[in-house]
C-alpha cells in the first residue's frame, strides 16, 4: 500500500502515523473473516453492479476518515478526488468515490470504510439477537438466503454490530461519525496541518489548524 507507506513515513512519530497504522491493522485483521464469510455462503455481486455505492454515502469515524485522507493526499488522482469531495453537497446521494469504470466501482477501494467492507460480507441480527443475512435489494440471489445456514456454520460469525464496536474502540468507544466527504476533507486538513509543521515547504494543503 504505497500511499500508506508514504503517509506513515512522512508523518513518522506523530499521532497521525499511529492512528493510520491502527485503522489499517484493524481492516487487515478482519478481512480474512469477511472473505471467508462470502466464500462459505457463496455470496457474490454481479461484476457490473455497484448500485450500493451509487445510492449511498457512508457516515464514518475519525479513524476511517484519516485513512481515506491519507489515500487521497498520497495516492493516485489526488486533485480529482479532492475536487469530488469538495463538490459533494449535503443533498448528494452518490458516494464521491464511486466510479462505474473503476475496479469494484470504488476509486479508493483499499481504504474503503468499514460499512463498505461489511455489506454482504457478514451477518446482522434481528431484535432477539438471532443472526441473519444482510439482504441486498439489488441482488435477487440474496433474498433466497436462508438464515438457518448461519446457525449451522462451524465458524465464528460476527455481526455488523460486533465489527462496529471493534471499529469504535479505535476512537474512544462511542465516537462521533460524519458523512464521508466532510469527514475526509477535515482529515485532509489535519494531515496538511501536520505536514506544514513538519515540512515548511509543503504548502499545497491548508495551514489552518483543523483542531482549533
Ligand atoms: S452489494 Fe448489492 S448493490 Fe452492492 S455491488 Fe453487491 S449486489 Fe450490487
Ligand atoms: S467508499 Fe467506495 S465502496 Fe464505499 S460507498 Fe464509496 S464508492 Fe462505495
């Protein structure tokens, strides 16, 4: 993950660097479980589909926004992605990172937030706490899934809520969330401020203290 290595190297010994490592390690630690869930129950999305991203903008935590901010600042298509974020209004319904032509329809796939990783890749629970499949309105096959299969699995199956609690623990257990474009722009300002302190010649990003 070149963008992450660059960000961590440039921000070495700062809080941002350890926060980036923590969220990245968290995503890496759960990904095999999510992949295993999809494999076990044969969950697949049609290649051409990306309807979830075309009708959805996630709310994300500060840690998630930080990784996305690093991806935007240190990865490919920086200016384009920044423009996309800035152009997204509060009424928008399409994720600013959605691109029908990109692999997985997402321009920042390796840094995507938790909810995007979980959708169709883990279970949810009903009111009584029983595990259920997350059904996708755009995928007819998902409507035929029997929740009984979950109960007979030999593997540990975590729910959306359990993964969410793991994510929240990175930001103090009950973190505030914010709509992705606004959260990422704040994270970009925070990273920019830190870089300006570390390297006075880095002037392409704001020098205002976003925490002030
Ligand atoms: S989760 Fe549903 S909407 Fe999203 S890509 Fe898969 S099938 Fe399509
Ligand atoms: S971040 Fe990527 S995966 Fe998540 S909604 Fe946006 S385009 Fe889709």
